[in-house]
């Protein structure tokens, strides 16, 4: 509840998150076309799980991500065996979503650049990711401020909003709830 109230102070960020979620929803044009990657020491398995659940509930197979592992185990099951080569092979009907608090290493960024040149849509959800954001078509920066959600909270919001059956509906309802709790937005000059 505290985070939702604080989120009301960051209404501009909510608008950005709304736009990013819409871009994420539209980016992959086929099932299996969303590739999710992060920093090696912090793979975004948490967001992958949320997107998988939301995609299943909404019937949007294109939002069910393939989690990319920088060093998949040779004996890994198929759903855990996708490595960096999968990003390099991404093409026009696919999207690469980088979810990282800090820039991934240069090898990941090189593969993302390969995918971009092959026509894949690149999206970045991060905090301090200037290099990854420089490659992205769409970026959502999660500021490390009291008026923005935590990095984990932002992943939840984006996952739910991207799978919303009525695009832009969840964050609009959340924004209305925040205005009811905090009062109307007053523009300052």
C-alpha cells in the first residue's frame, strides 16, 4: 500500500510505464518471440515468471518470454537452455527485453546489437543502464527515488500492464485510485 501511495507522486513515471508496457505488448509478433536477458549475476527470472503467468492468463503467447542464460548448463532442460546465440539470431518478428539494474556485460550488449541490426525490437527496463538504453528502441528507466516503485515493483507493474486485455487499462485504473487517495493532480507553474 505504501508503494502505491508513493507511486502517486510519480505520475509522470506512470505515464512512461504505461507507454513502455504498450510497446512491450506490441513488440513480439509471434509466440516465442520475446527474449528476456539481464546481467549474468542477476538474470531476470522473476520478470520472466511474471510475464509467463500474465501471458497465460491473458492468452497472449507472444508475451511469454524465453529467458536467456549467459552460460546455460549443457544438461539444462530445453526451457532453460537458451544462450546468447539465441539473441544474435533474433529477427524482425521478435523482441529482446533487457531487464537489469546495471548494464549487462559487453558480450550481452554485442548480441543485442546483432539482434537490433537483424530487425528485432529492443526494449530496456533498467536503472543505471546507459549502454543498454543506447541500443533500445523503447526504454523505461526506474529511478532510485521515493516517488518511483522499486526495481522489482516496476517489473510487476510492467508485466501486468503489458498483458492487460484492454491496453493501458491497469495503469489508468491505478492512476485513478492514486488520485482518489491523494487528491487530484495539481499542475505547478
